[in-house]
């Protein structure tokens, strides 16, 4: 069932992203009097479609792209039969270069608008949830495997990043800081103050591990899974486990460690319930779990924003994603980032959505992908919108239009490059899950 939910989220996201992108091209073309022959979401075989006016609207079975067929335009269809004739007034090639440029930018503009609106909506609806520095300092951080490799230890208290103070946990793991040169964390460990550096290939390592530190937090029992060991032992929502086999546990990572040490065994649980302390016996699974969902005890704080406040905050968040992409490309060309580890295809993206349908995560990913698509489509590669934009910009500046033959050949080269890139990304995806 989890796989079905992941795939369903991916398909819905792609339909929204592709549909709006192609709609941007189509609406701009129609506004300038160009004939739009086809509006396609997905690739053939066609699932269903209908024709309204001069345009055929269709949904394809392969939701990995889409296209708008504009009469008189050299595009991925490579339909050049009409180019030997004089252009009709409704053809793409008959229109002024500035109009053709707007049409080619239409899809990118729609992706940017979608991304900005999504981030504004998320900011307004969900607010900003974070963990303040004082709470992190109270319990310290939990060092995961990658964090331990860097030199962090669970319980470390981070007091500065690159010598500067910070406000919330998100400031410690914000992707922006990992592009800084010689990034260092200042850490208090017992009576010592240490500096822990981040290597130049850290982003490659992070792309595989996903995280390296997290905050530690006190917990209570949330939902108990029916039929689980926790259920059989008699654990109830709002219970607080305070000891396992006599070993005190105050934080969730301490509970996890104690359960891992007793995996596959029976343990004695000391539980605080309604101001009383009771003792329960429970089996621990072979993977070191009891079968309940924990809830944090007031560690996080949420700040809500008005619509007026959400607009600049959401807009800034949206465009920061493009900034990250530009920096990532710079690191990639410098050899600091391995494209095999940083590029995600449909399989990795589906995994990012997760096996549970969480709307905040779904829309966050849709907004992120929309801004990434806008950036990627603006790259001056033939067969992408950016390739058309580059040629049209040249035409506007120089006053000379590239020949149809040149555009046709450029489109062919771009298609080969694009198909090779898609094969690389998809193959990389498959290898990563084998």
C-alpha cells in the first residue's frame, strides 16, 4: 500500500507540474493568435482526450513529460513538413520574435508562479515550525552515522556556525550553509569547546545519508499500533516510559538505544501514567521497536503568519530554491558534487513523497520541484525551453533569425542530449534502489 501511495503522489504532482507548464505555453500562444494543434500531458499511448476548437487535449499513459504542438514551430516532434511553404499568419514562425520569446517563457513563468504560490500557501497555512536554540542547547544534538564520521557525538551542544550565532535548529542544517567554504560548527562537549569542520564532498555524503544530526527530545506515547508488542503490553497514548530494565530514559534517542540493546528480548518498562508509576512487561521486536508513534513534549515552537507576511516569506523561500540550484551546478562543475549522487529521477522523487500522504510534505515537494523545473528549463540546451529562448534572444539582439535547418539540427542534438540525460538519471535511480 505504501508503494501505491508514493506512486499516486508522484503522478498527481507530475500532472500538476506538467499541466501548468504546458498550459503556460498554450495560453501565451493562443493570446498571440498562434494555432495550437495539441495539448498533451504525459506521453503516448493516449489514455483519453477530446478536441475543442482547433486544439486536441490528451492525457498520456507515461506521466514523465508533456508537450504543446504549435503550428509552424520546430519542436521535439521534428515536424518540418510545413516549413517549405510560406508561413501562414497563425503560425509560430510568422510572429515577431518577442512574441515567440514570451511563448517559450510561458511554461517557465507558470512553474515560477506555481512554486511561489505554493510556498506562500504553506507559510500561511502551516506557519513556521522549528526548535529554538535554547531547547537544542538544553538536550544537545543526536549524532547520526554521518554526523559521527564528522566528529559529532550525541549530547554535543552547538553554540555557533562559522563563528556566528543561530536561532533555530533549521539554521544548523540549512542547505545554504553547506555551500560555504570551510564550514565549521562550534561545539561544547563537557568542559571542552571544539570546532568540527565539514569536508568539501559533504553534500555527496549528505545526499546518501539524508541527515547527519537531529535534535534530542523528551517524548510521550502517541498512537499505539493495534496488535503490536506495545499494545499487548498495555501501553496507552500519553504514557511516558521513564526506564527500561531499570535504565532511565528521558529522551527518545535514549529509548531507541535501550530498545536496540534489547532487540528480540522481553523488557521491563517503568511507565508514568496519570501521575502514577506502573511497571509493564513487553517484548521488543527484532528491529528494536515496541510498536507506537512518539510525540514530542513541547520542544517545537510554531510561528503563524498573516497573508501579508506570508507573501514575502514564501516568495523568498521559493526563489532560494533556484539559488541553491545555481550553487549546486557550480559545485558540480567544480567537481565537488558527484552528479550520480545529487540528481534525482522519478524513483527517488517518489521515495521523497513517502509512504504516507502528508499534505504539507506533498505541497512542499511540489513547490520545490516546480522551481527546479523552471531553472532546468531555462538552461540554454536545445530541446529545452532555454534553448529556444537563447536562439530567440540572439535573433532579437542581432536582428538575424537562425535558419530553419540550423534550428532543426539543433533540436536533434538537444533531443539526443536530453534522452541521454534522462537515461542516465533513470539508470542512476534504478541502481540506487537495487
